[in-house]
C-alpha cells in the first residue's frame, strides 16, 4: 500500500558575504578618520569648510573675553590700578597733598611710570614691569583661547579643519588688535608729551595747589594710566599671538597623526559593481560615517578626555578607540546588510535561486523544494528574513519558496529557507534514491527501516528537546528512537 514519505530542506544564504561586510566596515572606519582630518566625502562639497563654520562662536568668544581694544584695555587698567591700592583717586590725592606745584606733580607722575634706573626702556608702573602686572590676565586669556581652538576638534562639524580655521581667525583678529593698540599708544604718548609741556610752562610754587591745578594733575595721571593700559593691551595681544602660533603648530602635528592613522587602517579593495551592500554603503556613506562618529565620540572619545587627548596621549587608549571604531563600523555594516534592497539582491544573486531549483518538472521551480518533490507531493515553505527586510521581501521569498511561503523576521543578516514536504510517492522516490541501480535495489530489500519518530509540522508549538519522565511513567512515555536494522 501507499506509504507516507516526508522530507525537508534547510538552506542558509548570507545577505552579504563576510568579505563584503569586512570591506564595507573598513571603508566606514577610514571614512570616519578622514572626516576628522577634513578629507572625508562629507567634506567634498565644502560643507565642513565654509567661513561661517570655521569661526563658529568667534563673535561670542570675543564678546565674552572682551578681546576688542576697549575691553582688553579696560581689564588691563584694573590690574594697573591695583598697583595704586585699588583706588587711583585716593592715590593721586595723597600725592597732591605732598606737592606744592603742578610741574612737580607732573614729574612725580612721570616717575611712577618710568623704568628703574638700571633699565633703559620698557613699560613700568612703580618700577614693576607692565607685563608682570597683567600676567594673570594674559595667562587666563591664553588658556581660554587654547581651549577654544582645541575644543573644535571635538565638534563633529568642525574637527581638524575647524580648529585650524579658528586658530587662523584668532591670529588675524589679534594681529589687528595689536596694530590698533600700538597706534593708539603712540598717539596717546604724543598727547601726554604735549600736555606735560603745556602744564609745566608758567607754573609757580605756592603754599598749596589750586583746585584747577589739582584737576589738571588728576587728568594727567589718568592719561598716563590709560596709555599704560593700551600698551599692556598690545603686549597681551603679542603674547597671545605667540601662544596661538604654538597651538597652530600643535594642531598641525595632530593633523599629521590623524592622516597617518587613516593610512594605517585596512584599505578597502574597491567594491564590485554588483555588490549591493557596497552600493548601499556608498549611497549612504556620509550618514553612516556620521552615525559611527557620533557613537565613538559619545561612548569613548569624550570619556577619554577628547579627540586630541585620545590620539596624542597614551597609545593604549588610542588602540582601544580604534578597536571601538572598528567594532561599531562592522556593526553598522551588518545592519546595512539587512536592508530590503540588499536582501533582495541576495535572493536574485544566489545561484540556486537564479537557476530555479533542481526540479525537472514542467511546473514552476522553487529553489528550496526538496529534490524528491520532482516526483510529486505537497510542500510548505518558511523563510526567516532579517527583521528590517521581512515585509519588503515577502514577494521575493514567494518566488523562491512558492506561493504559500510563511515569512518570519529573524535576528542577524542571514536568510534561512526551509521547505517541508509530505505525501511523496513511494515507488518513484525509491527509484530515484537508488538511482535505478539493481545492486542498490537488492541492498534496499535487505534493509528494514523502523520509523517511529512522530513528525512535527513546522507550525506545531515547540516541545522540549529532552523531556523528563517521572518514576511512574509508563513505557509508552519513553523517548522514541528510529532504528535501522
């Protein structure tokens, strides 16, 4: 009589070859590092190089640090007035109380701002170098400007290009400020000389200074103080320029390290035109690289102290950052392999699918049909597709597995095709199995196969792989095993 024969096939098709994923991951890793240098594809259109972005925050910085001539001179004046006890009016009043002529008070004020006897030139206040007096302000501004430039390296829209542009912009700004301060100091010097000559002419000694003399002396003292504040501004600008040139040199050295780092990464071999994963990566390269950059910045670079410290600091930290970059790039490449267009390409490009399967019948062939179904029988297909592509590729799965295919979303980027078949005709199937050979038929006649294992359909609920049995379990509850006698 007729016997019910059943069979199934299981095939795993990668949505993208491992070598292709490796190539895309290498391309993404290198693209991220090139973006840090300003040479990545995202920079090709100049989007990271326009003038506005190069000096982003520059106006705010100048306002906050008061890096215009008036603001810088005002801050320097506070340090100069600190040499007079913090109250310049009380200081000049004390001098006026001890002086009986305007000419004498002018000479006294000149001595306050004159260099020591052993110094031929320079700017001094009460014989103390002006540079030393405003040194705290200079040091603060130096640190603020250096940090501002280096922080551009951690701005993902600026990086090396932004830092170089910011340093150059500050150099131009401070060069102009120093030039303006020097010209103003010279002009004030001429005014002071003229005022001193005018006030000294025709003065006479008296028991005490007149109110007009006191006012003129106070004005002269303020003029000398203002001049020193402007001179200090020029000195501060020159010192900041020198420091910024050092920062620019440091940033340039950092750029050379980045480019060397990019060259040390695995170089992609160039994708084949038929590689759907490589094409998808190329189309989305800026967005993919930006996502990887954001992840590495948040998870590793920022906790490690910033990009500059990560690259230029400990080699172990740099190696760990590169390992994290490589892992994230491969993770993104694997996720890209689950996109519908890549999965569909895997179906179309698979040799077995393209050949239409192994069936010799006149009916439509499906790749996952068991070979024995060429003799007839019923079947049912199951396709486990990447979750992201499960809905979009259902029709492609139907072409591969038949119209009654069931599609499930799975984990990972591989495609798993399963086909269950039943009610196979015994005689044609047996003849196919023995390949029509008499010796095989004679051997088969001597073999008795016992098949007591119940067949579980694909749609049945899962059961335990290793059931447990109680002490009172009957013999029928024992594990069923198929024996070949």
